[in-house]
C-alpha cells in the first residue's frame, strides 16, 4: 500500500461535534529500531511485544469551528492543562493533515493520562500518539462510515508512525512487526502489521516486569538519538545485523527456543545502547543500577536455570522478561533482589497484551 491510498478524498459534513476515547498500550521492541529516514521511515525492521498494563487513555473532544485556517486544540494531561505538549502535537497534525484534511475544521480538546511515568524510558510517545491517532480515525469513521476495520487499523498505525515511530506498533497485538523484511510478507515501512507466523506456546502470555530505575526525563530524546545514526560509523552494520536477527527470531518464535531468544534479545538491547555510546556526540542512558540489575539477572539465571532475561528501551529502566510457567519464581526473585535497585522501589508488573481498545 502507498501513502496516497491513505488520503481521505471526500467526506460528509454531518459530524458537528462529539468525543471519542481510546486506550492504547505501550510496546517493548525485541528487535530494536534505531535510525530513521525522512517521514519516520525506519532504517531496519523491528518487532515488539504489545504490553497490557502500560497504556495511555485519550479522549478527543471535537467541535466544528467557523474558520479553518489554523489548527485549534488544547491539551489536558492527567487533569491539568499542559501546553508543553502542544508543539509536538502541532508537528504531528502538520504531518498528517494531507491524510486527514478535516483537522483544521474542528477545535479539539485532548484529555490524556498514562498508567506509568511520562518520559521515563517506557514508550509513552508510542501509547500516546497511537491513542490520539485512533481517536482521529474514529472521527474519520464518523465522516466516512464505509471504511473497513482493517483499513481503520492500518491507517491508524500509519498516522501514529508520523507522530512517533514506535507508536505504529501499539495499535494491535500481541506481536507486531514494523519495517519491510524479505521473509515477512505484508511487512511495511509505513505501518505495523501483526506477526503472521506460528508462535510457540512458550511465548504466549509472556511476562514483562518493568523496573523503574530512573523516572525522570531522559537526558537525550529518542529523536535526537535516531538522528545521530545518520553519520554513525557502525550504522550500516547495525541495520544488516537487525535484519539477520529478525530472520533468526522467526525460527526462534516457531520452535520455542528460549535460550536463543534470550541471547538474541539481550544482545539487541545492549547493541541499542552501544550505538548510543559510539555516536558523535556519544551518550549513556543506562544508570549504575541498570548494570547492577543486569548482572543480578545473569547470576540468578545461571544459578536457577530459569529463562529470565532483560531488554532495554532508550532509557535506564529494565524490562525483565520471563515465561508464564516460571512466573512465580521469577517474581519472587524480582521482589527480593531487584526492586531494591528501583527508584523509590517502583516497578510495574506487565505482560503481553492485545492492542488498543475503544472505551
């Protein structure tokens, strides 16, 4: 599918005002996307687990206005007016206006809240932008009721990508691929697609406990980090590696090979941070307690024989991953040994979810 097919060419004028509410989850990438071309096109494919508990709920209220020359909106974050978010949302509206040309016809009130700390290494932009994209698509559906559910989800993912790349992986679940890969038919750089192949029972209902090592603002935004890949000495090798790892993961997910799964996703996490540490300028988002948690996981895995592992996003927090049938022992270890490394003892127990929901 091409970008032009997402342009809304005609619509009714019957919707004067209303409101839609969507709850959309965050996601955690197993094969990492780091580096992008123009228009939020990824340099390499990625695949993610859609999460369940870490989500953003957004209500988009809209009312017809007389003038349609400018975007008109206000943002309320967790009950308080939040003008700091307006520049990012205006940039998003400018990017998507050609595909949803009714945006300037309405005044919007965007009321949003997270179940987790904003800008702390959990992908709040992914859940936030996907929730907003879904609300916008609900308005499009009201203006053009004939669109199918498949087109609705695909365009929502397409729009969400233009707000935040990883947001395109938060529309559906439980495993989502974004980025063209030669062995995954239907995969696209333009939107996320449901992983099409067999997945072993080992990976069903997989757990993700997120250890909040640092709940503050990241020192370097993901946007800045992605841009530093343009002239990175190791960028091309990284993009080749990600494609190879995706091919390997297809077989791993099919066979249920947990040992190779662990080796692959931990390598991907460390490679992501290695790219940050070797860019120019270079930067480190991990904290001392991030490393203490990783070493504790390695020691416990060796001693216990359990299939506990970690991955990292572009931040200091640690996602501790483990299968359903080992959850009780892993949670006990996390609570007894790892929570002490979290800021104020904060952590979130999560697991694979099944995508966004309209409320």
